[in-house]
C-alpha cells in the first residue's frame, strides 16, 4: 500500500473521521426534516438548499476517499454499498418525480445502528430471528387464508364491503387482528345479522392477536438474550485469553529468573571453591 493511500486509509478508519461523518449525517437528517416545513422553506429555503449541496459534496468526498483507500474491498462492506446507493440517489436531478427520491438521504442516519453497540445487538437479534419468524409467518398466513375463505363464504354476500372478496376478507381480518375498531366497526354489525358470528371472530383473535404475535415477541426476546449471552461469553473468553497470556508471560519471566539464580549460585560456588583452593 502506497504512502498516500496508507494515510487516506488511516484517515477514513480513524475515530475522529467517523465521528465527524456521523455528526454530518445527523445534521443532514435534521436539515432534511426542516425542509419539509413550508414556513422554514419560505424563510430559509435558499440557505437549506446550500447546506444540502455542501453536505452532499462532503458525502461524495467521503466515498471517493473510501474508494481510494479500500479499492475493490470497498464493496465487501454492506454499509459502504448502502452509502453508495443513498448518495447516488442524492445526485439524481431535481426533476418532478425524482426530487422526492433525494429525501432518501435521511436513511443514512440509520448508520448509527452500526456504531452504538446496543443497537448492533438489537439489529443482530432481528437478523438472527428471521429464520424462526419465517416459520411463524407461514403459520399465520395459513391461518389468515383459512379464515379469509370462511369469512368470504359466510359473510361476503351480506357484507361485501368487508368480506366481498378474498382480498377484502384478508384486509378486514388483519384489521381485526390489530384490534383496531374490530368490535363496533366490523364484528357487532355482522353479529346483528349473524348472532353466532362471535364463534368465528373470537377464536381468530385469540389465535392471531394473542398467540401468534406473542410467538414473534418470544422469538425476538430469546434471540436477543442469546446474542447478549454470546457477546458476554466472547468478552469472558477474551479476558481468559488475556489472563492466560499474562500468566504465561509471568511464568516465562519466573523461569528466566530461576535460571539466572542457578547461574549465580554456580558462579558463587566456583568463586568459593577458588578461594578455598
């Protein structure tokens, strides 16, 4: 690695550089939020536009420095690819239909997730829980499909606005699962015509809103606890390795001291023998 490239590499890897970039990301997220206010845009629109262009230039400069420092290794980091995409979107021309995409630069604030250890643990737990969540999603999808077909066949003729088609039934059942206006909004009007409809909706709510969703929470909590335990175990292992290395070093020093003492004793005996002789 050349001297100049090594210096750039040290620069982009330094904590100061990373903190400055993160500070600019947060600042840019705030200015983008301010640009949504018609009042602020009316008074400071020109200033916010200049600030936005300066920040975008800094982001481009950051990527160029990383390209120069990492070369093709730049693409081995998912966060680098994410930054490249977001900055590329920010460089799109401010034309109708495209200008809204430039607001995606605020997503760069999500890079904070990779910096704060606690946030990294949460994100890692979410990623680790995806396989288990996939099984739960398949199960709840089957439940939704079965109940949606039943609701369409039983209530679709008289309540087409909620259960007229399979899609409407799925959406209505999703609303019922979230417990949003499910009783007075949907179930009670249905029960006015079908008094025994509670026997259909109550089991559905119990299965979905209470049982299945709690499975999601349980998976996330269990996975997060496992991730924390693994991180703690890794810290303990590093500590044990450090203590072991220090102990080995002390043992070596003690062995050297013992060898030196033996040599000194041998020399003392030789000197005493010479004097006695």
